């Protein structure tokens, strides 16, 4: 049974003066929506839009001042299991094990916290000598805490936590903790979202936050499979003099350009997290989006996030490129829509690759104090990211899975919307969590804007993007070098 106690909100501060929670308890303040939810993507802050509409994946962060404590009193016996045998069966004929206390920090929303507790209790029932303590923070609070304090046994955080805190030594590399057979259960794109300079730092329990193709079912019967046929269809659906277009999307936002860079065979960073923008793939992607506006004229001449959404909502655009966070808003608007992956690029035969992210489990410094504790932390992370756990996230919270097996769930197959979103997600690529991405985002926007305004060529824009990104990265890295910090 869980017992909840209201505690003084003043104990939750950045001075570290909060009273310690008892083993098996939960400490967490209530929270409200904050702008951190819209800035969860590394360095991505869209302009010209209502930011609170952009990210939906149940990422609710800002701190308030209510603390709840949930106490659990399971017996402690030996044996780490993942939910199969009873505690009595595990303990029979074995000596008493030393109790292990695992503490993890998280920044989930209210409904998600309930599920996290339910899963942790299931793990503790199967492994009664292990106690799991959850400590809640708002997202920005969690980042501040990780900057100033050693990490606990585990941290559950957005994938972008892998960037700064892997380099600071807060987390242990996941590559050496989890075997290849286990890691192969996940979509490669999901693992890429927590990979920095070739090293994997975390494992995901859900996945998403990606762009996909949304279409008006009253206007579109069949969605073409390649971009050439897609553009031909746009032309039959466009009547510019009546403000009717084949496609609408946030034209000048780099986040919407990225899928096409991938579709033309390129990417944003190399394996050492160096910018890779001055490539033929970036040039071709810029040329492609410019052609939609200037050559084919199948998109509105101006469209920020809200304008693009309104075109589609009002039936003035047959297609919309938007994220999974927009689906509830479309339902509320009464739109008759379907979801499908972006068509493959005719020139390359490759699928566009929208960036993806998710919630990840990172093993912290504290878990390495002894072998038994580290093993318990590893097995707890495996349980919390298992197919069984991800099925619970899908069923209870509608979170799409990072596990390949769960993506084949009957629940997803039975829903055209979920199956369309999952099909696109399976072709996505993890948003690089490296801090260098901030330089890439800031460098891309001016070039994209100039290309769409016909002030420069795609080739010149790609070269300028690369130069600006490289200069930014070099400046950032110089600050991190002790010999340059003086």
C-alpha cells in the first residue's frame, strides 16, 4: 500500500537542503507546464509559432512546491529477477542477500510517474532485497542538479541529457553495461539519440517526438510513395489564386529541413560530432524545398508553424508535415486526417529521416560503488526498458515504443494513426545529443531562409552553414580546453 505525505515545499530547492527520503519512498513536487517542454530538443527553439503546441510527448517539467512521499515495505531477500518467479521461490534455499538501495532521478509528468511506480513495484516484488527510490525534478531542475551534484544510481531523462553529462562523467557508458543481444532489440535510430562521439550512454523506454506526413482524407485518396509522384499530385491539388495548396509546413525552420538531408544521403554531424553541412546532400535538400516554393509553387509563400497548421485545419492544404505532438490538436479541430511516412526521395531511393528522441535510462556514478549495486542498476534499467514495460507505456500512455518487437503490437496495428506514426518513427534517426548540435541549428536557419527567399544558391548556403557551424564548434570546444580557458 502506498502512503502519501504532504511535505513542506521549501525543502525542494537548489541548495541541497531537502530532507532525505526514506528507502522505498518517492519525493516529487507538483509541476506545471513550462517552456522547457518546447526546448527539449537540443538547441531547437522554433520561431514564429505558439511554442506550447510544438512538443506533446507528455514532457511536463517546471517545478512547483508540493512533495509527495510514497513508502513501500517489501521484504528483502536474494535474487535479481525480472518479474517471473515469486519472492518465496527465489528465496528458497538461498542465503540472505545484502539489501541494495537504488535511487533514480526523473522528470516525468504525473500520469507517467504513476506508471513508473507501478513498474518499479513489480521489479521490487520479484527482487525483494532491492529497494528503488524515485526522486522527481522539473526538467530544468534536473539539469541544474546534474550540473552541481554527482548522479545517483540511475537517471531517467530526455535523450539530450547524454550530451553534456556524458562528457562531465556523470553517467557510465551503456556500451559496456548491456550486451549486444539486448541492445539489438531497439531501433538503431532510438539508440542514436543517446550516442555521443560513437559511445552509447542510455537506453530508451519510449520513442517519438518526430515529424511525419499528415493528409486530409477528404482531399487525398492515395498517398504517392516517392517525391516525384508526390509533387505531381500537389499540382493537381494546388490553386494558388484561391490560397489552396498541396502541402503546408513550417517553411523556414531547420527542423523541417532535416528529413530531406537524410533522404538525400547526408546527416548533420559525423561520428566525432563534427558538423557535416557542406555536402551534396544538404545542397540537394535545400534545392528540393526551394523547388516546392518557387518552381512548383505548391506550398504557401509564407508559413510559420501556426499558419501551416491553420492551412491544413481549414482544408486549404491537402498535406501537412507536423509532429506527433499535433495529433490531439487535429482531433480537437475535427480534422479528417490520416498519418503516413514521408515518401522516399526519387533521386536517391532513400527514406527521409526525421529526427527522433525519447526518454532514456542512464546509469550514474553511484551505481559503480560495488559490483552488486551496479548489477542491480543494470537489471532495473533492463526491466524498465523491456518489451513488457514498453507495452505498458503504449497501453496506458500512448507512448510509442523504442523496441522493434513492441512496434508490431496489435494495438498499433489496429490503429491507422498509431501505425502510420510508428511506420515513420521506424525510419527516423535519433537527434544527435551532442552539444555541437546547438551550433548546427543556429547555422542552418540563415542559410535556409536565404535560399527560400532566392537571396543565395543552395551550394553557397551549404558552404556558409558549414563555416558558421565549424566556427561555433571550435569556439565552444576551446572553452572546454583547460589551456584555452585562461
